[in-house]
């Protein structure tokens, strides 16, 4: 099955790429979650629009991505979340929460879709998240979650 990716899918491709996947993976996972749309001959216009939008979001070059990486890694990010007495959060910390906490801490504005959280953050304490700034550059951000 040929699909056009609308978002970056780790291990598969970036937004705007045309990929060939198994039918079940495309029909049952990628398309329902909005990660891909069906490929058609008229889909080339959609591919161009997606690639244009991706280029505006990406950093201009590798050097600027490395500069943002050093800025991100030197920023101390602390965020408050509702937690119980045992330190367990009511809910989980999302990528959007992390992006707003980085901005509030004085760091650069980052897209929430670039943030990769290994396992869901559901407790107070120190956590590490990855921010993919460029296909070759990833920053490790230390996040301190404190009870509100």
C-alpha cells in the first residue's frame, strides 16, 4: 500500500514522504491516527504542501540546530504538576506541557511534535526527554517535575 506521510514516523520517514507499507499497518495504524493519507496521482500537490510546511518548521541548517541544542541542554526546565502524597501525578506530562515549560524557562520555542518522551512521565522527580531538532541533531533535556 502506498501512503503519503503527514507527520514524521520514526523508522519510516518524514512528513511528505511517499512510503510503501503493508496493507494492515497502513489501514489499521497510520491512517486512523492521521500519520498518513492514501497516495493518489493527484496527491502530488498535497506532498508539495506538506514538504513546504515541513521546511518552514525545520531549522535552516545543521549549525543553527546545534546552537539550539546547546541552548536547550543548558536550560534548567522545571514544571509543576498536580500530584498525590506518594509523588504520583494525576495524569501524565505531555509533549505540549514540556514545550511550554521550556519556553517559560527561557529556552527556545520548540514544536511539540519534535519532543520524544521515552516512557510516560507519571511521577515527580527528574526525567530526561529527547528533542529532535534536525535529522542529525537530538538534544537531551533534563526536566524536573515538582508537585503543585
